[in-house]
C-alpha cells in the first residue's frame, strides 16, 4: 500500500460566519487538522467542505480516500442524501471514517448507527478529562493515562448510540456528566471511530495529544487488502458431492 490517503471534511460555516471562531481556526478546522497531521505523518491529505460542488465528496474523491474525517455541526441538514449514501456505501466497502465532536448528529453517522445519536450538552467552559478505558487498543498508543482539556463543551450520557464494538475513552466533565467519548464500530468492511472533543470555540485540534489520537485512529481505520468474498447463489458445491437433479 502506498501513502495513506486522508480526506478531512469540514462543514466550514462557523469559521466563515463568526469572527471569534475564525480567530481560533483561521484556516478552518479542516486546515488545522490537516496541518497537525501533516507535521507528523507523510499522509496524502486533502480537504473538502460543504459548499464545494457535491460537498467536495465526488465518487472519485471517495474512491481515492482511505480514511475520511468528518466535522459538522450547524448544517447537517444541508448535506445531500445522495452524498450521504455515497459515503456510507464506501464505508461498507472498506473506507475508514472518523466522526468528530458534533458529527454525532451528522447524517452519515446516524445512518451508520441506526439510532438518534442524541446527547446532553452544555456550553460552559468546563474541564474535560478523557480516561483511557482500553489500554490494549491501538488508538491509545503513546498516550498518557488520561487527556485533560481545560475548557470544552460538555456532552453527557445518555448518548443514544448502539453499544460500541470497542470503547476506548470515557470522558468526565467538571459539571458532573460522563460520556463515552471514543467509540469504535465495524460496519461491513469499514471501521468507524467516533471521537468527542473538538468544539469550534476551543483550540482543541492544535493539541499534540488530540493529534496523536487522530493519527492512531487513521492507522486503525485505514483499509487493508481485504479477502475477496462470495455472495449470492453458489451453484457449485465446495466438496465433490452429487448435484441435485433438476426436474
Ligand atoms: Zn460543539
């Protein structure tokens, strides 16, 4: 396999519409993540945003994406169902996908989960501590026992998701909530990671520890050379047994 091809998709509305958010992410959240990943890894990185034709996610782009990272919030409904269908189909076919923060309410995440994906939330500059609960998981490689974010948006359980196939982080917030903040799923041949932090008001995506989580998640979710599988009617048995006569 050549270089891992990572596409970072960002709704890119808060940074354009709100000056105080533009100050935090002058190149957009996608620009910040691209820069941070690029500092450490020799990935083939591209970015795509909502207002590009087909949201920048043409079939060709998706066919050439190993892992798609998704940040969205205020405009989930503006993402066309056709593109959502295309994205989910690529996941089932082996593309890795990482949903960040408010991406829990994005159309593709809800479609892949099959539940409302509702959460409790509060914007109150509370402290978040993400505890590693599965140190055997490759997404935790090189991390300390916990990651502390001095200010983040608070999310709380119940998070209406199917039980994760693997749970990597649980967050505690200084306001009292807890949250399953690092959740792995497998759908078809694809691997999906949901990672909670990354509210647009805070510089979370410039952090080295958060970048480490994203790199580990890309490495975990990237496709490998899948075995070729057979579906549907198989007329010839695998053993030498008599074939049923047709009448
Ligand atoms: Zn938020």
